C-alpha cells in the first residue's frame, strides 16, 4: 500500500515523509470516518500525537481529508480521494458508530436550491453543507452487541 500513498502525496506535490505515509495508510485501511484517538491507536505509537495533528493539517490543506465534529464533540476525520462523493453521516448514540449515507440526487438538488436561497437572503457564500442524523443502531450492530 506504500506505493499508492506515495503516489497520492507525489501527485499533490507534497513531500513524502514517513509520518505522512503512515497516517495516509492508516486512513486508507479503513475508509470509514474515525476519531483521532482511533487513528492514534491504529498507528501504535509510530507517530507522535503532535506529528499526527500536523500531518492531518497537511492532508486537509491538500483537500484529501475531511474533518468534522461528532455529537459528543470529538474530532472525526475521513479520507477524501477520487472515488469520494458528497455524503452525510448517521451517528449512533449507543456505540458511537458513524455511518456514511448518500442521499438521493433529488434531495441534494432540493437542498442545493435552498442553500442558494439562503446565500441570496443573507448575502453569504456557503462552501459546504452537512446533514447529520442521530439515533441508535439496531440489534444487528456488531458494536452494540
């Protein structure tokens, strides 16, 4: 997997460093959103926490990392590569699971139309939007069992 992480960094004209490769590979292993603590555990002390934050900042600057806050105010990150499509999230209040959700094109179009109205009304430029849904997993969730 090291070659693809090197290629990703190289294509974006970012210097290839061992911490960047390690963090990028850990993010690529599990494409689901994950907390920084989960990512740190996955890295097993191969990358200092301060370095991890610096690398995550680098990845955000080159637009391949999305960062958002969970309902319990935890920072969550997810990798955004070519196959990324705009999506939203479900949050389980029992187990903390975060699930990517794609909404229908029709709904996204209606939402975009509303966003344009809001921009015009408030003379505001909206760069992004999120729909976050909160609830609990079913009894089929492996995390809740």
